[in-house]
C-alpha cells in the first residue's frame, strides 16, 4: 500500500527531529562487493545496494543512483564507464537542426533504463520502512548532454529552435520514464537539473522550468512527489526556481542554503547541502561532524529544512565519514530535544 506522500511531507515539516536525507547510494557498491560499472548496469545489484544502505543508515528516504548518463545513453550517447567513478557522457550526438529533427525518442527499457526500473521495483520490495525515490536527469541537463554543454548555451541565443526540439523530445521521454519508475513502486523522483543553474532567469523560464513542470504534472499526485535538485549557483534564480511545481527542493553546496530557505515557500521541503566531495569524501570525521553541526545550528530553525548532502555522495567516500555525518545529526537533535524537554 502506497503512502500518502503529501501527508508524509507535512508530517516531516512538523517533526522536531528530522532524519537526514543524503543522496547516498554509490558507496553501497563496496558494501555488496561490486564495482561501480557493475552496479550501474544491473538492476538487481542496484536494489541490493539500496537495501544495504537502508539497513546500515536510518535515513528519511532511500534513493537510487544519481547516474546522469542513463537517459543520454538511451538516446544514443556514448558513455564512459569506470570501476570506481560515476559514468560520464562523452561527446554530443546532435549538432544541427537536421539531427535534432531526426533524433529518435527512445522507449523506456532502451539502454540501461530497463535495469534502473527493475532496480526500483526490486528495491521497493526490500525497503518498506521509508519512501523510495528514483533518480533521473532533468530536461535541460539531458539536452545539454545531447547537444554539448557549451554548445547548448550558445544555441539558446543563436538557434533556440534546435534547443526546443531537443527539449521537447527529452521531456517526452522523461515523462514516460518517470511514469515507469512510479509504476515500479517509487514514491518519488529526484529530477537532477544542475545544468540549468548556468542559465539566466529568463533563459531558465524558457528552457528549463516549463519542461520540468511537464514532468511534475505527469506524475505528481497524493502518492508520488517530485524533488527538484540543482547543485549549481541558483541564488540569482531563486525567484524563478520557487515557481517550479515540485514538493521538495534539493540544493548543492554552491549556495548558502539559508538564502533558499528564505525564498522557497514554507510548505515545500528544502534539503541540503553538506559538500559531498570536499567534506564527506575528502574530509576527516572531525571535519564532517563540525560542518554538519554548523549547518544544523544555522538552518534547523526553519521547519521545512532537512539536512542532506548537497549532491550525490562519491562512490569511494569513507564509511567513517558517513558514520560521522549521521552521528552528528543524532547528536544535534538529541541535544536540542533534550534541551526543550528539560525546560
């Protein structure tokens, strides 16, 4: 039986003690003894990875892999794989209007999308004590991989019709993909749209927001919510970002997340934004504790704030650092709640 996810969100907003919601998945590859390359190609392993993470860490949600190469590969992009790093897209496949018009919209199941749907379906059978969120790329970020990230910025000004053609096809596929993940049992989807953080407010409203909202409208209901993730410098875009039709927002460590909390409506959850690379991956347990406590001390006063990593946690992140992160969250809320109850 599915949760009422809007009610789930409302319950979290009023809780004094909030469970952390980091984007923690890839480090689980080491827990089950596989490489990152093996993990991203096998839905069974993805489910095992998510279940192992969920068993070890008491997070507010379970999240699938934030692998932003999956959808581009389904469109025909070449992907570079690594034993211990997240896959990356190598090179554009659309170079002009003719190629944009000829671009085939893939079926859900093409490339590795079928394995990702399988992974969610199996994970939902293994993880029942918290909502399972699937991950997917956002429309502008996908178009940027198909057109090249630098080239798409130029095309937005010089040949916007090419960008619009690719965006329409990208969004058509992403809507179908999000529906498939929902049908597989996911109770939410994280739409990762980091490339849109490079746009001006006007370009964001033209080339990203309408397409993200199409996905939101296609899948959001009482049993399914959308989390909008952008790890770019979105502070100049916050007035536009707040109008995206998502129930949850995730921001990266490129911004002071308190600035987002002052703009995003109080009925929307805002999660973030411990530096996943500089702190969680490359810091010490003492540094992780310090940074986690500092962020909570500043932002836990906002009822809609939930602490998390600012983006996907790298595969080789030390478990000692992850343990320190969760211990610091527990330490903070225990002190706060004991202090309140002792008054």
